[in-house]
C-alpha cells in the first residue's frame, strides 16, 4: 500500500472519531436478531447459536470486516430469554478494532390470544483499539523514514454500554424498536472525550401466505415485506425489501438508502446499495448468503459487500412452538 493511501485512511479513521463513529451494520439483520434488538432474545423458543461474517468493500484494501457470535435460550417458567452477544469489527490499515461483549435478557407476555409483546435489556462492555505503527504520519515522511511518531503505538479504550428494545407481534405482523449507547460512553483513543452517540432503530414487517398449500410443505409459499430504519447522530439509513419463502428456500431483495427524503449534500442522492439474499433452512440449520451491489458514487471502487450467516437450533421448533404458542413471524434471513 502506498504512503498516500495510508495517510488517507489515517485521516478517515480520525474523521470518523470526530463525528463520533458509527456502529457496524449487517444486510441480513434478521439473521442477527440479537444485534438488531435485545427483545429478540429467547423469541425463537428453541435455544440457538448464530454466526455472522461481513466483508464490506473488499475492493478497498483493509476496509471493514465484521464478525458476530450470539446465543440465546428461553426459560418457559419465567417467560424469560437469556443470551449473549460477542462482536468484533476491524477497519483500516491501522487495525481500528471495536469489540462488544454483551449479556442479554428479555421478558415476554401475551396481550391477547393473538398478540404478544417482549422487552429486552442489554448491558455490556466495549473495547476500542488501534495500532499506530501500521500508519504513516506527516513527520515520518518528512524525515524520509519509518520512525514511530507515537510513544505508545497501541491505544486501547474500555467502556460500559447499555441497550434496550421492545417488540410487539402477532401471527403475521411484527414491529420493534431498539436503542443503543444509552450511557453515551466516552470512546476516545486520544486525550479528550468523544461520546458514542445514541443509536436507534425501528423495524418491522409481515408474513403473507401466497397459497393454501398446507397439505404439501414444498408448495407452501410466503412473501415477507420488511424494513429497518436506523439512525445515529446525523447519519441514518433505511433498508426496505422482501423475502420470498418456499419450503426450505429463501430469496430476498433489498434496497438501502433514502433517496427522496434526504440527500448527503445538494446533488448527491442518498443511495447506498441493492442486496440479494439467498437462504436455506435444513432441519435445525439455517444458512444465508448476501451480496451488496454498491449504487452510490463509490460504485466501481468498493466491490460491494459479502455476508455469510449460520444459525443452529438446539431443538425441533415445531414441537416447541406447539407447546409455547405464539412466535414472532419474522424470517430468519
């Protein structure tokens, strides 16, 4: 990598710090439900383990790579869900890392025979770090050498963080909201204070049967239109699309952006990407793959983004759902 590009990434990282930084995001957000909303903890009834890996903008060297590991369990006696979330995000040649470690708990109850509500709470810690030895500074280039400019090349910051969320749902509809960084922790890696801004999300959708082929599982077809709006500081984003489901196969088409209501600046439409999602459900195993096609002015430079998800249920969902009743109908991909 040339010196100019490393300097550019350095300023990119610190400009991100100045604007308070944004959280990692995922295209298959319903395959990472615990990251979307802590109220989803235990909502699957079956205990489950989920993995998500995202490689964003591989066309830009060392851009963004994100990883999530989560697990949850439902305690029927107390209507409680308990779980954990571990995430790691790496950005830039300076290896700017953000790690999150969050235990989670949720409580669910029925409003009526066909409507339920859940509340979730997520305390935890975050860790940010960077290695300045992997970056070039102006004084190094002026001296014509790689003399370190920082006395302490690796910086770390540990902070306490809190999130919360709620969901209301029926057999065919769901609507949820979540809030993160309620404590607005200081995440600065240098002297001073940089508070993480509040992140909020509003998400929901519907599961609509397309036929009455209930006697033949292979012929059952559903379409699930859904959306996820989220914002943080002055930045916001809208994902809107649908999933088509037949038997064990899922196909999704999504658009990300707010082109008509908001522009980054005059003459610059708020478009980001179009995504295609493919998923397979085999017994207790769910596998998903998505590809984001960049449609903003960065197209041709980023090579889009790829994401892989894997989820395994520790019981047979049909037996559990008959025993426990109403389930959230949102898709797994």
